[in-house]
C-alpha cells in the first residue's frame, strides 16, 4: 500500500467531507485507516475569513441584530455609504466596546472543517476548509 495519499485520494476526501461522510466511511472508500484521513484533514485544512454577498467576514456574537453605526469613527470609516457596522469591511470590531468574538463550535469536533456544513454559504464566521489542492 502506498505511504502517501495521491491527489485522487485527496479529491475523494474533499468529496466525502462535502457529502458529510465520517472519517471511517471515507477511509473505507479509500482503503485507509480513519486516523490517516483525520490527520490529513486536520493538517491541511486552512482558515478562510470570508462572508457572503453583502455581508463581509464578521465574527461578532451580536452581528445579526446589531444596529450600531460608524463605531470606527466618522473619520476612520472606510465605507461611509454602509449603513450599519455589520455590513462594513472596515475594522469596526476593533473599536466596538460591545464586541465579543463568536467561534463556531463545529470546528472543534469531527470533521473539524466546514466543507459539509449546510450553513457555510451563509456564514460570516471564520471557516476551516479542506481543499485537495
């Protein structure tokens, strides 16, 4: 048996994660131990700080209901046309005294990545993504 995972194996892992398969199921498909799959995913997953459409990356716990405006100051704000801070790509979180970081708990349990999450396309939190490349 080959010692290293091939590119095709990595593509199969990525596909399995998107299908929400367990490491054991992915391992069976590849003829590998689940710990090999776990190590691969944990070692080569990367953080992505992305949002979606009009909502940029924002990790504030209160972002969904926040109505605060110009927290970064009228002279510091890089996006004066944005109506509320939750839509600002600036650094409003650094200046807001109510800011509390929210971290998705899914990152700390198997599969440790957001690939199979149904909310990933609507999420503004920091994501962990396994990419076969």
